[in-house]
C-alpha cells in the first residue's frame, strides 16, 4: 500500500483524461486537489463513490477543491463512465499505471478468498502548494464527500 502520508510532497504526476486532455500536478497549483483512485469504471462501489462526489460537487467548488478520478481504465471506458453519470470532473485513463504507481496504490488485494494485484481505493487531498494534506484509505463509497469535506 501507499507509503505517502500527510506532509509529503505529492508525486509530480501527469496523464490524459477521457477527452484526451492533459493533466499534471502543476495545473492545480493554488487550489486544493482531491485525487481519488478507484478500481474499475462502472462497477457498483466505484459508481457509488463517484456519484457521491458528483452530488456534492458544488460544495467542493465552494471550498476551492478540484477533483480528479484515476483508474487504469481506457479513455473510452472513462468517457462512457463520465457521460453516463454526468460527472463534472475529469477521469484520468492511467492505462500504463504511471500515476497509480507514483501514488503507491497498486498492490495485492483479496476478493472472495482470491489474492490478485489491483488498484486500492485511496483518496489523496493535496493542498494549494502540492503537499499531501490527507490520505483516506478507508473510503466510504456512499459518503466519501463527507469524509473529505468534514
């Protein structure tokens, strides 16, 4: 699991979203950034989490937060996910897992007695200066906005 913690400098990531728009840490200087990693677009837990963030998006904007979702799904899959649920935030298509690995959220997982490698559902709150303010590894998919905006 991730070794990043509060007070660490956020990884200097970059990648493309569902619309082939380039995003990098530098783009978010001067505002708070929520980077939420999720295992797979259009699955029940990931949908619940992203919809909760969507439904509270005005609260995030009012508090100077930008949101960025990240999974290893293709741009096409991310685009379908975003448009189906009308997410007002971009979804990075990190197929080469460079962002996922930079944040240390790829690793062994257990599901129904089986162990496999995958993306851990972890959210990073990064401050205006690129410093990690909080790491949420116990994500409550249906109440994630409240965990962030407490």
